[in-house]
């Protein structure tokens, strides 16, 4: 296993301090910088990141998360799962009963239609997530809700659902909009929740896997896209696809960062 410490100065950024408390990650005064302020936030203390090559896996993170922080994350997940998500999941029973959503084998849609509807749900959720996620980064409300999710600068799989209860409700609403509009069989609900969980764990895993089948999805963002959001705090707000960030230019710092990184490798 080869371990290489890539300082941000190789990407054209200021040198960074490595030993600051990783939990103290918020922008000054608990807000995030406005778009275009890459220098101010990307050069914040504790922003040294290492690239670890493990065969086909590329991992970009500061260091392995401590057991203490993993336990802290797990406790929040337990609360969100049992006190927020479980009641919502139970509520889907009444949703299917009220709208007479079928669940029998005979009326199950063909796999191609099921995938098409799952894709439609992903587009709807991604759109909702982009605009509401971007709103949660507004300097007036960031420190009250979304700051919790950014306590971990280097994401890992379990951290995907580490969030304030209000954020779980706000961003989670996008998941149910597609179901309410497109659900014609209970199998869609279970297929969509499976795909969504796999996707959100993947983008928070910190691993960019070249042979990842999710990369076959057109415009799929992936872990590298979202990992930069946790590193930089600004930009790359979408959950699944890249088009909203491209349309509104909120991925400009992401592309500039990797262009500088490529140029740094060429000059070595």
C-alpha cells in the first residue's frame, strides 16, 4: 500500500495545518463562505488530505476516523433511524392503502419500467436535494442545522446519514416526492430505497472505485464529487447527478481544484 501526502499547495492552495481539531470545521461565525471564496475556506486549518492507493481503490481523506467519533456518529444514526425514519417508513403502509397501491406479483411492473421510474425518482430527489442543500448552506441557518453533517471533513460510509433531525426531514422529503408521483407498485418503493441507500453510502465512502457500476449512470456525481464538498464546504451541492452544479456554476471550484492537481502531477 502506497501512502502519499498531497499538500494543498500542490494544487495551488495555501499550506495547511494538520493537527487542528477536525471537529472545529465550521467557517468563522458558524457560516459558510460565499461561492468564489475558495482561498478562505479551502485554506482553513486542518485541511491536509492524504491520498491512499489500495489496489483499484483510491481513498482521499485525512486519516482513519477514531472509534470515538464513529460511536458518536452511530448514536446519531440510531436516533434518526428509530425516531424519525422508522415512523415515516411505517407511514408508507397507510400511503399504499389509501392510494390502493398494488403489491401482488401479477401487477408488478417490468424491470425496464421499474428502472425508469427509479431513475425518475433519482432526478426528482436530486433536484430537491440541490436547492434545499444549497439553502442549508446559507450563512444565517448553516450553524443551526447542516453544520452537524460537516463535522466530519473526510466522509465515510456511516456518516452518510449523520445529520440534524431537521435535515433528515428536509432533505429526506425529496425521497418521498418521487414515490408519491410515480409509485404504481410497492416494489418501486423498495427498489428506490435500496438504490438511494447504495448511492448515498457510495458518495460518502471516500473511495473512488474505477469499476464502480454506478459510474455507468449518465452524469453520476460519485464520491470524488461529494468528497470535495466536504473538503471545501462550498459547491457540489447535488446528491446524485452533476447537471445542476454545472448549470449554476457551483462546481467551478471543484474543476479548478482537479485541474491544478493534474498540472501539479505533470510538473513532478
